[in-house]
C-alpha cells in the first residue's frame, strides 16, 4: 500500500537554475511552496499551499493537492516539458513513424 501522501505520478518541475526535480509527495510539494519567494506568491500559490496542508492533515486526497500543485507549477512555468508531454505523447510516439 502506498503512503497516503505519495503521488501516483511524480510532478517534474524546474528548480534553481532550471534543473528538473521530481516532486513525489505532498510534503515535497509543500516544501517547494513554502520556499517560494513571498514577492511572487499569488492566489495559485495560496490555493496549492492550503491544499498541501489539508492533504498532510488527511482532510483531502493527495491527488487533489497534486492537481493544485500542478496548476501552480503551470502558471509559473515550472513544469518540465517531459512531465506534461509524456502522458499524451508517449502513446502517440509508439504509433506515429518518425520523420526526419
């Protein structure tokens, strides 16, 4: 059985100088949000942080917090392309011939 705060699918975001990092748990997402500079905090940040806090308390599902963390990451251009693209393009790559 998975721990209740582990995401079914990790979220890959850019950190620091554009290095990709996998966020696998609610606690990791919470840490990234807690370290986000105060001057850049907005409604998306606030909602994601509240969701992570609620998930850590067991009040909501980890996947709900994950979705709101992804929305925050998308809004701030933190999502690594492979995390967004891998879900949809993986099946397409297996079907479509490669053209060079």
